[in-house]
C-alpha cells in the first residue's frame, strides 16, 4: 500500500463520515447506547458475583466438642478435621472466646450475659471453612462422625437455600449478558448495514470500473472502526462516570453494600467495551459489504 492509496482511503473515509453525518451520528449513538447497556450489565454481573461469593465465603461450620474432651484428644480431633476432604481451614474456639463473641453480638445488651461468666455453658468448638460452599453439608456430616464432636452446625436449611439462589443468580447473569451482547452486536451491525446500503450505487460503480474487493472494502472498514471506536469511547465515559458516582453515593447512603472497586477489573471491562465497539464496527462493515461486492 503506497502513500497515495493511504491518503485516498483516509479522504474517502472522512468524506463518507461527513457526507452521511446524520447516519454516522445515529450509528455512533446506537453503538454508544448498546455498549452502555452492555457495560452496565457486565458491572451488574460482576458485582452480583462478588456479592454471591462474599455470601458463600461467610458460610462456615461450627463443630461443638463434648465436655469431656481434653487437650490431647482435641489435637487429635483437629488433625482429623484437617484431613477431611474439602476442608480449607480449621480454627479452635475455646468457650471463653465464644462467650466474648456472643457478648459482642449482643451489643448494648451484653450485661444480660454477665451471669454466665462463672458457669460458662458454651462448649469448646472448631470453626471450619470449606474450599467450596457447596461442600458444607457433606463436610458437616463427615465431622459429626468424628469421635469427640457432639454436633456440627452450619445453618441447615438456610445454607441450602442460599446455595440454590446463588446458583440461579449466576445462570441468570450469564444468560442476560449473552443476550445483551448478541442484541448489541445485531443493532450495531444493522446500523452499519444501512450506511453501506445507502452507498450501494457508489460501490457498484467502483466495481464496474475495475476496483478490487479489498480496495472497495478498506474505506468502509475504516469507517466502521471509527464509528465503533467513537461509540465505545463515549460509552466508556458514561459508564465510568456513572459507576464512580454510584459508588460514592452508596458509600454515603448504604455503606454496608460494597461494590467492586478493583481498578484492574474495571479497566478490563472498560477496555473490553472499546475493543468490542471497534470489533463490531469492523465486522459489521466487512460482512455488510459482501452482497454489494457481487457485481
């Protein structure tokens, strides 16, 4: 490709964008709106995954020990728990610490538990975390079979419902994101196809005069890339400013809800939006031209 040909391509791309300004603006608008919806949905999915993972990570098993368990036997029980499949960590909770934790949970009403100081009825226990939340019920059953453990509690009934909910949330998020991606691609490709259709005579004349498919296609390809890039940048600007504003508002009004703030993840999502805009713009132009190149 020589310099004159390159100048011609840039000149044709510029003329096409300015000559069909309203169509170009509508294409950019559709790319922007589509990517905003897609980006916002992706952030929603990421935060939903963060929330469900946080809920699952908080699920733990409390294995209560028999009253007559001594230190030597307790160490043996701890070793057996560590060797149980799917166990990630084990922490011994003496009954004195359990009482203090209970007082903290009572807050201003902690004085109600003062009478328990002399005769603490709480048993020693092990706090057990599993590698996966789905393993909690099976691990709890395995722990109850260990001699010296009276019972293993993890919130039976509630945990199973929680795991079911998080499973369906993940499936719904994945399905929604897939549908939105396909819808965005369809809208953007359709808009670019309209731009190509409006210039079908120009394409036909160039083909009759002997222009190669590549020579005809390249300016349209550049046009699609510019439209996709512009729409992607505008969408990133809106999503980024909107998301940062949402984080600040939630930190003030609902501080216990923590949204995803990891900069690497956020930059990956925003960069992906720009890349997707460019890719769809290029592919939309490429495939939309195929039928008009058959002259």
